[in-house]
């Protein structure tokens, strides 16, 4: 049974720090702070964003029933690591400057849950290094996925056409494959 | 008219043909049964939390989809031609629309929730109607979404996440115990009740044989408990939309007739220009005349799934 509570300062700092280091997201106060941040703790910790009004109502009924979920799911904390969710990357995307733009073939491939090669990338952030994470968007700037680079920009440029250069961490095809 | 011949020709259980003959009469029964043989056109509802109707139309038609507006539903399209599955587009995955029967789009529109309302969707999964309610509320205020099934709750969560719904508190519970939540100030409730699903025969012909009369009676018992819980939880002056995808009077007009007698509620005119009036005399039982304000939808008449909907107001 999930236990719901407000986030503590350590958890808050963990999320802030990891979003900053992994995705260069520095607008936490602007984007996330307007929400009440709730932790739903079970096997791991779900990070949920709800309005003040929802929080007040939650406090009224929580002794009678536990929610199954509520609000917007920012991500999960597992073993002291914050893992952002699909909804989370959609929420922060406008405030992350450097994203990877996929080609049409890349869009199709990533939504099937597959990893990407150089040919699937229309443009990549300037200073990308091996193991850097990046939000993947299409040419319409629609958020599709989160990926992790397996090579630096220089190495990618030298890579062969079908060599995997970007690992698919999560993508919105999940809603069809697993979320139905 | 030979009931056995109709059973054999259209593949129904005998009790169903007997009932439909009484409901529609000899003049319309063939038309009704033939209507159930026609495949319904897929309909989609634009998720205005994510995109405008015009933008979605442009994106999908550029991909080769042929869309026509559904005349009686704002922001909904018939999908006349799909070069590939409408459920497998990037736009679907981005939550720009959801796939839903046209008649099933009506209850949330009738409830007309806004961000000041405290709304409960009593049998919410898989979430199409919940998403519509959230759109009406502009993703603000509070929308409780209840459902009993663990598996269906997962679908609900996924669909709400895909469509960017943020104002939902979802609780896995038997909605007949809604009162246990002790929530004050519930102004609007949607009860799209679990039912025998006889309105879904065009999309699932197995229902012609898989449901017995006992299923109708079982469902009506559950429906009565659910609507009673809804009315008790609603604040005075609050509104309740009741719907099912069944065309059986025991699951629809009989239920509403019972609550009109038991509770301080009244039926409200729906203001719809489509749909047949509710039945006021079924299987020899006379029902409240106000039930004409309810609406019925049939595949043979409206090219939608079979559906029943009405709106009640709790008397102050």
C-alpha cells in the first residue's frame, strides 16, 4: 500500500540536482515549485505534482482511502536516483535548451522503442558527450522520448550509418506497447 | 414474425429477439437488427488540453486520414479513411486525441463541468470520459476518478498521462462506497455505469450470444446501488449524468424511474437535437413520463453504439 506524504528537503535537492546535471534543467523554481510535491512511497517513491487545491482535498479524505495516483507524475526515486517520467520530460521540455531533433525515420524508430543511429538524428546538441542524456523531439518540437548518447559528437560524426549512437531510455510508444 | 428464424438469421439468443420485438415492434425489428450488423465508423475526440481541432485536422489529413466532423459533438471527427491504424499515430501517442464511440462522448459534454466544480467520475477507466471532463475543467479544480479494477486503473493512468490530465485524484475502490470518502461539496457526478453492453453489438457481435437475461438483472442491481451512492454523495442542487452502453430498459429507464421515486431528484432536459426519447412504457410497465427527457441512441438510427443517457438534478 502506497503511503502519501510531502517531499522532504533531501529528496527535493536530489531531484533538482539530478535534473540539472542530467538535462541542464535549471528552471525548477519556475516550473515545479508552483505545485505541491507529493511522494507516494511503496517499493519505490513516485514523485507527484498536484495543485494546492487538490492537496487540501487530499488531506480531507486521506484517512478514509488512499489514492491510486493523483496529479502529474514527475518521475520516481529508486535507490537514491531520480528517474524522470514521460510526463516529466514533457513538462520540463520547454525549459531545456539543448534537445536532440529526430528525422522522420528517427521518430518512427524511437516510438517503436528502438535505439537510434546517426541517420535518425536531424540535429544534436553542440557539446554532447558519451553518456549524456537528451530529450528527443521531432521537427515539430513535439517531445517523443528520452535518450542517452553512447558516443561523443565527434565520434557520432565518424560513426557508420547503422551504428547505434543513441540509446532509447523511454519513449511515448510505451503508451501503446505497455500502457493500454 | 418467426422468432426462431430471426435468431438463426442474425445469430441472437432467443430471449433477446423476444425482447427486441416487444421494444421495437415488427415494423422496426429488422431495421434494428440489420443496423447492428453494420460496422460503426471510428470516431475520435480532440484533446483540447493538448491541441486545437484545426491543428489536429491538418496533421492527420496531411498523413492521409480522411476526417469529417461529427455534427452533434464539438471537436470530434469520423475517421472515414485510415492509411494505417488511427490508434498508432505519433499524434495519438502525444495525446492529441482519443478513440471513443460518438454516443459515449455525450455524457461528459452534458455534465458541463468547470474548474469551480468538484467532480466525480464513478466508473472512470479506461478514461475517455474522464479526459473529456478534465478538458471542460481546463485541467483545474478537482476531478475524482474511481474504478474498482486494478488492470483498468493502469489503463486509466496511462491514458490520463498520455493526454496530459493533471487535475485527477484516482482511487481504486468500489464506487458504491463513494460516501465513505466523506468528500463535501460534490457538485457534479458522471456515472457511466457498468452494463450488459447490448449497445456494443456492432463492434462486438459475440454479445449476441454471451449475455443472458440474468446478466441484465445482475447489472441493474449494481446500477441501482451505484446511482443511489451517487445521489447520496451529491450536494443539494448538484447534477448527475447517468449513462450506459446498454439498450435494455431494466438498466436504464427502470433505474431512473426507481430513483425518481426513492430520492429527491428530478430529470433535466438535455437540450440535445439528436437521440430518441427515453421509453416510458416497457414490457408492460409504465414509467415516469419525465423519462422522455432521457435520450437513447441506436446503431440503425444514429450510426452510433447503442446508448442511453439522462441528467438528474438533486433537489435543493
